[in-house]
């Protein structure tokens, strides 16, 4: 059962600013993989939120929510560690 991936404006905007092609490919691959397994090994459920999770690609956390009822993974934020949690 595959989940549909939705990317927030904030995350999409950050992705467009990444100039390192290899990093962009790694982040994109990790996001695509969430469609097959939204809770992969290494993912961490964030405390204080019902369905918010984090998975890291190097120093880059990908913060997302899982909507099991709709089979949707909503990517909320992608940024360097320390920046990603501002405004969440």
C-alpha cells in the first residue's frame, strides 16, 4: 500500500534553494522512499505531536506528518539541523 507524498510550500521552497546536486538527489530519494515506508528504520516520532516524524539525511532532517487514514505523507520542512525546527 503506497502513500501519496505531499510537500509543503516551506519544504518545496527550501529544496529549490539547494545547489548541491548530490544532496538534492539524496533528499529526493529519501522523500520518495517515504511513500513506500513512512516509518523507515532511523525515523523518529517527534514528541509533542500526534503524527509528526523526522528522518535524517546526513545533517538534513526531513520533518513530516503521516495521515494513515488518507494514505498521505505530508513533508513539512527540510533544512539544516538547528534551522528546521524554527517556526514549528
